[in-house]
């Protein structure tokens, strides 16, 4: 049974997809725009439940196979079309390594299981590494489809279809069941967050079901009003109250998008705010014609049009942003506007040429025919995916690709990682790396401490001081600044307490051994304020200055902001299809960040501490992914071992001169 489309809900879909787009486009104004997905979940719970209830009333049954067939017709054509075009573009625009990286998630998206695929990866949805996945946005489609799979059965069970007394539709029992499932799902989500299982709370449908259930409960409420014809009195005489409820709901959604960011744990209690706001906004309306002021805004022509495009727009938005980031290393405001315009254009074409026409034509098929058709199409898509992967793998070993990608090898960049000395965020244990000691006696001892930026200089320091008969000890922890301030580490979605504990142990070890020289380095990109940089650096350097004879603070070695080798590999690969451009686009303008100035300021406060800067040797005003024939960076900010070796004469000259000047 077909029911009338709620215009305000259609407009709300537009708001949701716009929030997601703005967030993924990197907006600092609405960094929490990812809550748009939560809005979609509530809308789906409402729309699907209302549709199922009306179908049951009209026929005293819910034909589950027909429901599944309708979902296939609604969702699969546009999805498969976008996946097909995206895969073909990837074959041309991405390096073979990147293509191979994305095939597992493509295959999982074809069967609505991408949420499980991304759940089992190391890291979270909010990690920087997640931006390397071309199909990561399909996780929410997997959650929705898994919800659709079980929800008709829940509704049938709730209204008493399977009971011996089928004569009446028991809405109260259905309400109790939905509320019970919603409460159980909510507590499951919160328990997972408390247990540190953030990814499970984020990706799993059972932990998200309470959001669908809340929308379903609003649908039950509206259905009861319509069935008992109580709505005219309440909804027509309480316009001001409904306007207030809708206004508060919209404010809760927009406030979440404004205040939330990927630097806080999510989902958590925070997810309640946009979910409740969406439910209030939907509940404040009842049907077309009794529109409040907020409803009129949502029913504006522009939002209604974007609402109609919302599914196609969601499918296209991430591939467009993804490919733009791979083609253009420096995106301007005009570039961002062009990306949005292209997204809307592609969405319009998909909606009017694929999504809508096929929905209309296929809806005339019998359900078993629809299921057979989409089974065949799915098999064809898998065949295309396998053929694409075979083509990719036949070129992934090309000499130029292998040479470039070899520079990304972290283990080759430093034996510190291969030897297990850097335990990253897994452990606070202090594991000094003693380089080639052979139990010999040493004249002095030098410590290299810091994060992975400091580690990249180990080869120069090891070889030079080893020749001077110095004991060289490496103490590093990736992503751990030598700044005595807490910070939220996105990778673990928590405060990086392991780093703080490890840093204290390092300072204690230096105090015990009192080395002749400590070389300290790290990234300048940690999310600290000026006051935190100054006080945190002073705390660490001040303590070390009490124990070490001399301290050299290394300035950061610039950075690209994008993966250098992958950029070079893409350019090399595209030359097979597109005329090669003589000038590489794999570079980025660079200027010294304020944090390095503050670090220099702290260093000047101690007589036995000096600041060493050699950024002019690496970046100057621009950072290049390749210098001559040498790949400069092994990722977005770490230098390759080959480039460090090439720099060693000049770096050592400056280091020696500085140390001798104490």
C-alpha cells in the first residue's frame, strides 16, 4: 500500500545529506556534520515502519518478499551505477596499489556488508587513514539494509500476526516491543562505548537499532492518531507547541553539527542529541497540509528537490571529494564549490536517468522476477570487480610503481619499528633501542627521543656517534609529543594516556643515566594551544635539562599534507592514459608553523639547550614529494631513509657546529 510522501521529511533528508557533505568536505563551521547519518537512521525507522503498518491495515498482512523487492528497486540501481562508474574512474585515476586497497570494500558494498568490513580494520571511521577508502561511505547503507532485513518481522510479531488471535492489530503491544528493543539497543551501544569498543558501537546495526526504533515509535504514534482520527483536534489547535517542538528539534541537529567534531568519542551520549532532535522534528508534523513555520522551511522547493536527490547525492558525494583530493593537492574555495556542483550534477543525472526510471519500471515486475534480476546484476558486478582487480594486479608490480611504493616501507625507514622498540599506542613500556653496542665500553652516551619524526634521523645520529665511540640509545613512541600536555588521539578515540606514562618513564631514565647529549624531536601538528605548547615543552625540556649535559631540540622537517609516494605513483600511472604533464603537482607550499617558534622560545630559556633548524634543506617555501630522483617523503610528513642519507652531510655539519658551540 502506497502512502503519501511527507514533504517535511523529504526536506529533512536534504538537511541530513548537506550536513554529511559539509563535514566530509572538511568544513570547520560544521565539523560534526556526520550526524546527518543519525538523522537518516531515524527517518528510515519512521518511514519504513509507517509504510509497513499501513500495508498491514490495508491487507491484514505484510508481504515480506515484496518488501525486500521494493527495497532492492529503491536502493540497488543507483548504488550499483555509482559503484560501477567509481570503479572505472579508479582504474584510471588511482595508482594500482590504491586500486587493490579498495577492492575488498567494493565487494562488501555490493552485498551490503561494508559496515562489517570497516569494523574489522585497524582504526576508526574518524581516522585520517579512513579517508583512503573510496567506498567508506557505504557503511551506513549496510546498517540500513540489515535493519530492513529484520524490521518487517519485528512489526509482524509486535502487532500479533503470529499469535492465535489475528483478528485485531495490537498497536500497544507493537509499541512495547519497539520501545523494549530500542532500550536494549541503546544500552548495548553505551556498554560498547564504556568497554572501549567504539567501532562496534559505531558500525554495528544492533547498536544503532535504537535510532531506527525511535523513528519507528514516532511512526506508531502518528499511525495511532490517524487510525483513531484524534489528530485534527490536537495537531490543528496546537500549532505553537508543534512549532516549538520542531524548532528545538532542528536546533538540536544543527547544534550537534556545529559543536561535535571527530576529536571526541562518537557515538556516545552525544548521539542522543541529533537523534532526539530528528524525532522531535518529525513528530512535530503529521501530514502535508498542517505545516508549521519550521515545516514550511523544510518544504521549500530547494530542499524538496535536494531531498529527492538525497540518496544519489549521498552515493556521489564521497567519490567526488575523494578523487578531487587525489588529483588536486591544494584545494581552494572555488575548487570546493566546483566539487559540490559536480556532485549535484551527477546526482541529478543518476536520479532522473537511473534511480527514478528504473524504480518505476521494475516496480511492475513480480517480486521473484525482481530478486532474480538483481541477483544476476550483483553477479555481474562481482565479475566486473574481479576483472578490474585482475587488471590492477597485473600492473601493480610494474617497475616504476614498485620503485615508488618501496619508499613507503616504514620498516626500511627505521629498524626501530622492526625491532619492536616503538610500541606506539599499545603499551607505555619503555623499550630503549641500543644500536650495535656489542657490549663494548663507550666514552659517552647520546639519547634520541621523541615521536616518529625524531626517529627518522636515527641513521645519521647512530652512524656518526658510533664512530665517536658513543653509546646511542633511541627512545621513541609514534604520535607521542615531548610536550607535557594531554591530547585526544583520534586513532584510539581517547586521551593518549599511554603517551603520558611513557614520557614520564623516559624522563626518569634520562635522570638515572645522565647522558652527555639528548637530541629531542617531534611533529609540530599536535592540537595544542600556544599556552599548552609553551608550558608543556617547558615542563619536559626543563626536567631533561637537569640531567643531560647538552640538549638539542630538532625543528620539524616540514610536511606535504598528503601521501607523497602515492601522489607520485598516481602521476606515473595516469601517464599511461593521459598525456604526461612535465610539471609534477606533488608538492605543497610550506611555512614554519607557530608551534616551532614557541619551541624555539622555550629552548632559549636554558643554557644547555639549543634549537636546530634545517627546514631550508628540506622544504624552504615548498615541500616536494620528490627531489631529483629521490622520493622525499615516505608518507605525508616522514622523510624517506634515502633522502635522510642524502641530507646527512649538511645535517651533520649543522649538528656538530651547534653541539660544539655549547
